[in-house]
C-alpha cells in the first residue's frame, strides 16, 4: 500500500514538472559541472605544493602533463607561480558560473511549476461541487493554495537537483580519495554510517510533525479568515474577548508544534555538526601525523582536508533534504487531495434544450444523507410565466427545493422536468445560465458596483446595467453615491447596507434575462415598499419569466399564482392566497398573526399622530 502511495506521489511530481523538465536537466548538468570544478581545485593545490614547489613526480592526467610541457615544464611554473593561481581562479570562476546557472534554471522551473499548480487548484475549486464547498474550510483551502504550494516550490527549487548532485559528488569524492590513499579514505569514512543512520531516523520522526504543523496552521488560517470576515458580528455582540481566547488556543497549539519542530531541528543540527566536526578533526589529526611521518605528502593532506568537507556537507544535508522531502510529501498529498476530487460536471446529462419555464415536480425525494430525507414526495407543477411562493418554518426544505432546480444537488427519487426534459439530463452549466438564483446571503466581490452587477454578463452594456439596477430599485441609490456605479464595494459588500447588498445581488441576477428566477428569501432584507416595487418592475419587464419566491412575509407571497407550504420536508398546502386563507392550516395562522401585527402598528401610528 505504501509503495503505491509513493508511486502516486512520484507520478504527481513528475506530472507537475511537465513542460519544465528540460530546465531541470540543464540544472543537473550545471550542478555536476560545478561539482567537477569544485573537486579540481584541491588537486591543483596538491600538484602545486607537491610537484611544482616540491620535488614529487607529477600525478596528473596525460593531457594536463602535455599542456604543462608545452608551456616549458614545471621549472617554468616554479618561477611563475602566478600561473597556478590563475588556474585556481579560472577553476573557481567556472564553478561559480555553473552554480549560478544551476540556481537560475531551477528557480525558473520551480516558479513556473508553482504558478501552474496554483492555476490548477483555482480552476479545480470552480469545478468542485456546491456540497464540497459547503463542507470545506476556506482557510484550509487557502493554506493548500499558498503555503503548501510554496513548500513544493521550495523543494523543487533547492533540494530536487541537490539530491542528484549530492549522490554524484559523494560518489566522485569517494572514488578520488580511495585512489589517492586507501588508509586515509577509511579514516575519512569512520563516522559516515552514523551520520546516515541519524539522518534517516530524523526523517522518520520529522515527517509526522510536519503534517501536524500543516494542519494546525490550516485551522489557524480558517479561524482568522472567519473572524476577519465576521468582524462586525463579533463587535456587535461584544465577543472580542471570547474570540481572542479561541484564537489564542489555536495559536498556542500552532506555536507548541512549531517549537517541537524547532527543537527537533536544533537537536539534529547540533548532533550532526558535532559528528561532522569530530570527523574533520580525526582526518586533520591523522593527516598531520601521516604527513609529518612521511606516509603522505603535504598536498595529499590538503586534498583530504578539502574533500572531507565536500563529503560531509551533502551527507549532513541529507537530513535537511529528507526533512524537506517529508514536508513536501505532506504538502503534495494535501494538494493532490483537492486535484483528485471528483468534479461536479462529471456526472449528469449533456442536453441543452430551449428553456421557457414550465416545471414539473413528481414525487421528488431528496436528502443530504440518503437515510434522512429533507424533501419527501414533493409533487406540483408550474406553467411558464407563473410566480411560485414558498412558505415554511426553518428547516422545512424551502432552500433545498430551489437548489434542486439549479442542480446544486441531485434528487434521489422522483422526477423533475423543465419543459418536458428530465432535469438530470440537462447540462449543469446550461441549466445555471437559464436559472437565476439570488441567494439568501448575498455575496459581493471587492470591486465596483458596476463590475458586481455585470459579473454574470461580461458583455453587458451600461444601459443594461442601469436597467437591471432600476428594476432592483437600486439605480437612484447608486446615483447618489459620489462615484456612482464606479463606487468600490468593500470586501463581501461591507460598505453597503444589508438591503443595498441584496438589491445589487438581485440586479446581478436580473441582468442575465433568465427564463427562471429564484429569490431565496432575498427580499427579506428590503422594506415592504421596495419589495413591492421590485416585484412590480419584474412583472412589467416580462410576463414570461417563471419566478420562485421564498419568503416569510405574507404580503410578498399573496400575489403569487401558486403558494407552496412546506413542513418537515412535506408539501402540506398548495393554492392561491385566497384559497389558503379560506382553509385551516399553517398559512392562515401566519396570515392572521401578520395581519394582526400590521393592524396594531397602523393603530399605534394613528394614535401617535
């Protein structure tokens, strides 16, 4: 099972690199070239000390010997040591050149990959079902799109090439030191197995902590996002201290986990630093002893002192590489969880019929949990151009019923037909272009009022925007603003009143000229006069639009062609206003109460006057 998971992660990583693999290949070549020149520098020093300044035979490749002889041999170099310095500078410059290009190409590739992943996640969010977003935590999704993507980018930018380069560098160093002196090579490797073992133990321990830190940060982001969004509610109810205490608990948990992570890193680097320095000390002491006793040359001792750092550094870094790989793996899993979610468009039909507004519900049953239906055996029919009003207590299934018309959810039993076509056979995107929904809680983007109204119709003209706002009884209000339609709306419409936000949302829906319009208790935030004005303007605009209105206000429902009364998911009453007040039931009771209250208000106003 674990091998399959690793395979999926490797496959995802490989897929993410698509289009940028050549950059990584170039970076690997540059990294290996830089490592080769890094290895050459100590050998140049060794030859200079032992053979040019000293009298040891030159132990260099034949082509290098031929070059030296062409310039006059080692006697000429002995009198012109600046040439050896020039070689060292040249080798160092070449090493720097390849190191720079390695960083350049990995940075280019990783940034492009990060951009592609963010684009994929953002695109995926829009393709996921309504139900997914109802249950998902916004802060956690933001965390996956930012922090987790950054973790993957950082690994691809820094550690991806480093892994291969470290293997290459260690292999070359091992071959080189063994070829120079076997006994010194063995001394140089005494503590290497321990460093490897400790790095692996660190990796297994750190990986689980990374997941805990990631999840804790996601919870912290979610709470922060919720509180900043609902800051007016917090202030209105004086809950600042309570919310601060809740945030403090989450923040403390995140801090404690981060401290735990820091302590593990501190322990790893302390132990690995001590072990590496101990290994360097062993090599230095052994090298000095062997050089003073004539077992090795001074140049050889310098080579081993240089190479031991090259050998230990990538091995010491293995712990960081493994820990970063562990963190990257966790982040990759979290990103993959979103990317592999089933998209909403996958199930369902593909028909795109002409929608006029004739609707039939026949024995429809639906439940978010199939064993606990929210709607039970709902049957009614609506003709094109009719207005349907829906009344019922909280939790009776009113909103769920209209959500079925947009296929935000699919019913489990029964049939819903629009103009004779089964709802499940109609393409969702096409359906939502023809069924306008004004939500109970309007959401406005942090843009101008004009942009918010036109968001559902990108090619809308100014005349269409003004007309939609006028129908929603908002045009005169907007005209009074200093910047008119170019007035910037705060985040989630915070700079507008509840009724103004609602009317902008209504205008946004109206501008699309949908043959079916749904008002999900969206007229409750406006006063009675504005409510009447909006409904009259809608009726005057077109008599062919089928309209659904959810409301608790009888004055809003009374003019409807059909009134549906729901209770506990069942349709308990159906008819016109006159029919329903003539029979005993919920509708008549609510009508009587509201009428009585209205009469008392009128009488009170008369007495005050």
